């Protein structure tokens, strides 16, 4: 018998879902205060975390069994899974990851600005585009997930990218030499309590199954 461990791997749960609708966002946790002169002052009140909603399509009785049971498991305390944006699973210029292949780029430099990074070990001339995801593991089990802000980023013939901007900003604890994922880059997430809707069934099909998730840093 094999007991599942957390976070559930992509192929175990998230990548196997028959997703019909998804939202995937990292809204800043901010509050605004207004000065007497009408100026709006923003202050960060918490970490910027990825969050989203997943809705599945019409499922047969057999297709329903996997998400139905695993969602029961994932609603328990301490349970987590890996999640990625199914709308953008790979770089725009390499939509199935064929150019990247088995290559694993690494972080080359981390400038003082936490919004900037450069990569090395990319295929020669490899192109990243605005909105592409990149992720890595760091700090004993944490997982980072970011998006490219620059319109395009092109690696040199030696596989080194220029410094480029990403969002959200990089958190402390990341080091150069860390391996970077560009295909199905994922964050570690948990089900939001009370968000699971099991849908309704008629005869042999079920529709309307959905859930919300939020990134967890541990």
C-alpha cells in the first residue's frame, strides 16, 4: 500500500483535473488610507499569495471518482497540493517545452531589487515572454512562483539571460544556483475552507464541481 504524501504531485491531482474554468491571481494584500489632501497611501498588510478558483467540466461516474475523493483528502488539516496556471503551462515561445527539453536552468544573479533576476543554463537564444511563469524550491520546502514582466527576454548563445523583472517580488531565502522550473511551474497550495462544491448529478454525469485554493508558504 502506498500512502499519498503532501503536497500532492501535479500528476496526482491538479494536472489530472478536467478543468473547464480557472482563475489564477496573486493579488497584493494592501490597505489604503487617505490623507487630508486626498492622497491615497497604500500599505502592505500581508504576503502576496497566489489564489484561484477551479471549476470542472461535466464528469462521468468514472471521471468523478478521482477529484471527488482527493478533494475530501485535501480538505483535511495539513493537506496541500501543487497548482499551476493551466492557461499558460509553458513559455509562450516554447508552448510544450520541446526546446527546453530536459534542460534545467538556474538562477544566475539576484540584484538588490527583489523584482529582478537573471537565469543561466538556458538553451541558446531561448525566449521568455511577458506572462510566462517560473518557479523554484527554496528555504527547506518553500516554493516560489513568479511571472515575467518584460515583453521578451532572450538568452545569449551561452544560455545566459539579461536581468529581467518578475512579479511578485522575490522573497528572502533564495540563492543563486537554484534550479528553475519553466514548464508547469507550480506553487504549493491548500483548499480554502468551505469552498468545495461537489456539484449535482443526474443519471451517470455530474457537473458543477469546484473549489478555491490559496498558496501556502509552508
